[in-house]
């Protein structure tokens, strides 16, 4: 079940780049399935922060990528975006 939830998160973020996927909806469905798996237990503030960051990225980039017409700029931005996600996930693991 956790792999399905991760897939929904990633598909939601990918929906920012491929507009035939509903980005924010998939992120929230992933949150819901994680809560189902967890039995709706109390979620830590760090996990809520991570979910908020993922949701904010999906909403912001969904609207932001409408302005990208050049594929080369989009590829550079994708590299920066995923490196930021890796850095944030590293710091969350440290905390």
C-alpha cells in the first residue's frame, strides 16, 4: 500500500509537467490512502510539513509550467527541482 501511495505522490508531481494528469488531486488521494494504511493515527508535524511541501510544489509548478515554452529551460528547471526535493528529504531524515 505504501508503494501505491508513493506512486500517487509522484504521479501528482508529474501532473505538473504532463497536464493530462490531475496533479493536486493525485497528491491528496495519496495522502488519503496513506491515512487509510496508517489507520488514521496521529501524523507527526514533520510528515505534515513534507506533505504540505509536496502539495505546494504540485500546485505551484502546475501553474508555473504553463509559462515554459522552451523544453531546454524546462529540463534545467526539472534538474533543479528534483535536486531540491532530494535535499529536503535528506534534511527531514536527519531531523
